[in-house]
């Protein structure tokens, strides 16, 4: 019970209320009292459930914010990796071109020396 009232104390309160209010007004007062307690209980339950929903929404917002930050970090890292890949591709493209120039230069030298030998 909410006020730590035992069964014996509750019985004493009911007997005192019956004596004070009398047998005519006691049932009416008991119904009215139960309506008040029922309304209070509904309001407390409503506030509790609303509070719990707000806590859940707050937790969900935190999770969404954390996911957004992780996604932004992943996109940022992905962009950096793409830039690094582009730089490495550019470096690799230059290297074969240099090698191709060296090969073509060797071919040109061989062709020119063969041409000189024929003359």
C-alpha cells in the first residue's frame, strides 16, 4: 500500500469513518473516495507512462545522434581514402608512363643506332 497502512489500521479507519459519517453517508463517501483515488491513480499512471516515453525518446535521440556522428566519420574517412586512392592512382599512372618513356627511349636509341649502322 502507498502509505504503509496495514490491514488492522485500515479496518480501524473504516470503523471510525462509519461512526463519524453514519450508515447513510458512509457508502456515498466511500464511492466518492474511490473515484478520487481512481482518478489520482490514472493521472499518476498517465504521467509515469509519459515520463517513460520521454526517456525512451531521449535515448533514441542519443542513439540517432551517435549514429549520425559515426556515419559522418565513416563518410569523412571514405572521402580521405578516395583522395588517397586517387593520389596513388595518379602516382601509379605516372610510373608506368615513365617506364614507357624509358622503353620507348631505348627503342628509339636502338632504332637510331641501327639506322646509323646501315648508313
